[in-house]
């Protein structure tokens, strides 16, 4: 993981900043959300990918790509959370008190 962070620090920073920007502009959500069934399947898929990465089941180049994908996706989600939280905080502070 340290080698990935050292070599791909620009891409990892880009994933974080892209997530921040997407979280900032996606505060207002008017579409239908993901159903509970799909949420469970996606959580199971994420857990399986993390388990495959930790146990080194996927060897070689594809394992390297899996580790990189998981790091970039985690940073993207972290950036989304921070961006949406900051946008919500800024918008809630600018509302007049009633």
C-alpha cells in the first residue's frame, strides 16, 4: 500500500478531489435511492473485494489493480462525504433564522 501511495499519489489526490467536488454539488438528491436489496448486494460485493485484497487471492498485476481501485474508491467516497458535509454546513449557516 505504501508503494501505491508513493507512486500514484497524484491519482489518489485526484480521486479525493473529484469525490469532494461530487459531494459538494450532489447535496440535493431528488432521484430514487438504491433499494435495500441492492444495498445489501453492493455491501457484499465490497466486502468480498476487500477480503480478496487482504488475503491476496488475486495475484500479480490484477491484484495490484484491485488494491489501487480500492484505495481510489475509498478516497473518492471519503471526499464525497467531506464535500457533502461541508456544503450542508455552508448552506445551513446561510439560511436566515426564523
